């Protein structure tokens, strides 16, 4: 019993070390990125060394709980600090969320164990090399499958994927070819080799299996030289306004005037001196039609006079249906503006809207609203009943170029970027990370944004409420960024690009999880049929 407790505690600690491979730790030194190989190798060791399914489930659950307890600890900040929830209740809600996420790793471990056990039963013991190959292959395949499942189950939580940890290593260069799932597969494959090596008790220098990881790293170093896309036109000058408005004040009616004055004050010096002024997600915390004839009319006049394009995040309400959307508004110069309350952006000559496709559970909409609304303050957040846009995401034309838009959490879903490419010439993300305070979340989110830019070979402008705002090049490298929690303006350039990376040309790569699920289902059915066939008595036995 004591030994089991010690091993569960070790699983918890090793799982807790997993997030050290991600930002902000990996920003200090690339060696932090290597923590992930140790963590995943230990997790695979649990599977390969297991002799009891129940014990494996518990051990791997502790691994997952430790991983998320550290990696997404910022959930507690959102629930307690900005959800106005008592700390003990916030702890309980956060623990329930983490416990649920940890089940993914427990189920993943059990499925991997079952498959390996089934394959061992079908392969002759004399074919040890085939058994070893099967083990090393199945572990990363199931890892990839469960990352894919996490991207859509219950609206998805695609956070702390293994591939994101490699933004500071050579393996990042695979992103334009195989995307986030492919890089995660490579990371987990190398980890499987490490776990196998430890169990086999062999010196790695004499083990041929290490040829594959070494070759993967050598190829990755070479890939850094390749450019999959090329420049188009001149760089665009952009001024991104980071207002640093407290999340406590953002939705207060009596604070709206101060918010608008702050953003206008910070923007004033740049009208006519930059190509574009950008305010972040929900910078204007009230419906568009309330300010259409005041704020937006004044901004339209400034845009017409100076030629500077204006972009902001805001909520937009459809007057007819009363549904409202987390939106982006683009205002460009035009000879006239047709005022209309329609959802159709084609109605506007100088104004166009983008409506958010993927909402944040509990923040932007409340699951089981009829049961939870009003129970505690966290389930009654302001503007927490947004609707999902029914229009498939399309690039938005801004200043003569097509732009792939994402609002906050959306850029963690690679499918949304792919829908807008290769037509889009660059990426634009508006975010509000103010919900998570001084936690890991803003840094992890920036790392995700870097990966999106690298995958599709496009530059990215990322405008946030309180940081980290940044300009990212098409190689996923940060050119400029702001400090957190200061009101500032980040001036920089974005270079439009054309062309397509292999990842964009062959979007099926992003559905590797679906392919694996189909193949595994077919393999399991085949194994089942084979088992039945071999268990049937022959005529000689009758």
C-alpha cells in the first residue's frame, strides 16, 4: 500500500513537471523544452511496465492531474478573482475540472496497454523486434489520438499539446509540414524510444532504434533553411493599443466612458501616421448599435480623413433575434456608409464584421444554462451568453489584403486558421487574457499563436487587452512584444505573404486523429474476428 502511494505521488510530481517545457519556462532557455520528453517517457513507462489495469488507471490519472494542476492553474484565478467566487468553492470547482481532464490520460493509458497486450498475444515470442516496434509505435499513435479527441470533445480543450513545447527547438521546423498534431507525434515517439530504452536496460549507443530520433532531429535542423511562402507587397504599419483595462471594471456601465477615453487617448497620435489602429477583443464593452451614431460615426470620420484603417473587438447584437456575438469590426474609408442593423457584412461599404466561431465554455457561454445560471457568481458572469456564428470563417479584406481572423481562444483550434487559407495574406488575433491575471495562461497562449504562424507560413499581429501583445513572423519568432499590465501602444509591421505550406496544402494532416480512430477500430475488429476464428473447434476436435 505504501509502495503504491509512493508511485502515485511520483506520477503526480512527474506530471507536474510536464508544463515546465512550455512558456514562460521555455522562454528562458530551450533546455526547459526537454522536460517534456522525460515526463512523457515516464508516462509511457507506466504503461509498458503495467501488470494491472486498475493500478495503471490510477497512476496515469495522477500523472494527468499533476500535469493540469500546474499547467492550467490559471483556471482558479478566473473562477476566484474574476468570477467573484469564495476561494474554497473556487478550489472545489477547479479541482473537479482538473480531475475530469486527468481522466483523458487514464483512459489513454488503459487503451494503449490493452492494444499492446492484444498485439503481444498475436505475435510469436520469437519475433521480439516486431513486439518492440509495435510498442514504440502504439504509444505515440494513441497519444496523438487523444490530443485530437481533446480538441473537440465537449467543445474541446486543446491546451498543453506536446508539440507546443518545441517552439524553441529544431523540432518546431516540422510545424509547416505536419502541424501541431504531427509535431506532438514526433515528441511522443522520441519519448517512447526513451521509455523502451530504459526498460530494455541497453546502452543506447548500441541500440539501432535511436537512428530514427537522431535522423528526425537532423532533418529538423535542415528544414530551418526552407521558406514555404514568399512576400507579397510592402509591409503594413500597425499600431496595437493595449489599454490594460481591469477585468473588474470592463463591464461596469459607469466605467464605459473612461474606457473609451483611454483607448481614444492612446490612439490619437497615430491617426494618419500608421496604416492600421487595432483595439483588442471587446475593447468596447457594449453593443455596436448603442454607439453607432456616436463613437463609430466619429471614428468613421477620422478614418475617412486620415486613411488609417480601424479595427476593434466588440459585442454585436442582432436586433431582430436578440442574439449577440463576440465580434471584430473593421472600419475603412469609403465615400458613404449605409447604416443598417443586419448581420450581413456585405450591407456595409466601409464596415465589415467577423463573428466568433468557437466560444469559451463558462466564460462566453454557460453549458446547462437552465440549471447553472444564478447558482453562484461564476455562473452569472456579464456577457456570458454569446451565440456562435453560423457563418463559416472566411478571410476578411483589410486594406487590400485578405486577413485570417481569430478572436482569443479560437487560435488554439488549427481548423479555424486552415478554413481561411491559403487565401489569407497574414493572421490577426484579438485576445483578452485579463481573465487569468499574472499566470501562465497569457504566455502559453502566445506560444500557441506562434505555432499557428509557423504552421501556415504567415505573419501574425496579436492585440491583447493587458498583454502579451506581439508581432510574430512567418517562422513563429516574436519580433516585438509588450510587457503585461501596462497601458501602451505597440508599433510594428506585418509583411503579407502568399503561397502555402505542406500543412495548408494537405489539410488532411490535421485530421490524423480521425484517421487513426478509423484504423484502430478496423484493427480491433480484425483482432476480434481472428480471436473468434482461432477459438472455433476444428473438425478433428468434433
